[in-house]
C-alpha cells in the first residue's frame, strides 16, 4: 500500500517535470536585446536569413514586413533562425545581440512570431 502510494507520487512528480519542460520549450522565443544597435543587427539579420531562417514574411507584402524597421526584422529573423536550429540556446546569441524570452513578442495580429516550426 505504502509502496503503491510512493510510486504514484513519484509518477506524478515525473509527469509534472515533463509537462514543465515541454511547456518551456513550446513557449520560448528568441529576439534582439534592447541594447542592440542597427549597425550590429544588420549583419546578423543577413546571416540569419541566409542560414535557415525563413525571412519570406519580411519581404514586401509579407506578414511581418510591417513594422518596417531593423529591430522588428532582425527579431523576426533571429526567432526563425532559433526555431530552425531546434531552439538550441546557442542559436540565440548573434554575438550577444539576442536573448531568449518567455512572452510572445509578436508585434501585431498580422505579424506573429512562431514558437515552433
Ligand atoms: C561582437 O561583439 C564584440 C563586443 O560587443 C565586438 O567587439 C565585435 O566586433 C563583435 N563581432 C562581430 C563579428 O560582430
């Protein structure tokens, strides 16, 4: 009886841990740091878009073309790059101009930053 209770408690704890880890994974995004300058962001934006990030939404007519500024475009590209690299923390660095966050950074209903592929 005591053993069965113990097993149930352990299983409950394991389940909570699994749920916790998977929800963290599902709800992280990679964006720019607020100290990053346009001069720093531009080369990293170009790099992300040419190394796996899906930057089509940043093209004219795309869902994230607006807001049309380097901060929004770089953040979108960083996040897409991060997702395409399996959300590995090291994929969200860009020489210190990127950071992982837990709140959806999407700037509008039109421009959604995905949190998974
Ligand atoms: C990376 O950041 C450091 C310090 O901010 C800077 O001196 C260096 O030029 C940067 N390197 C690249 C490749 O952007």
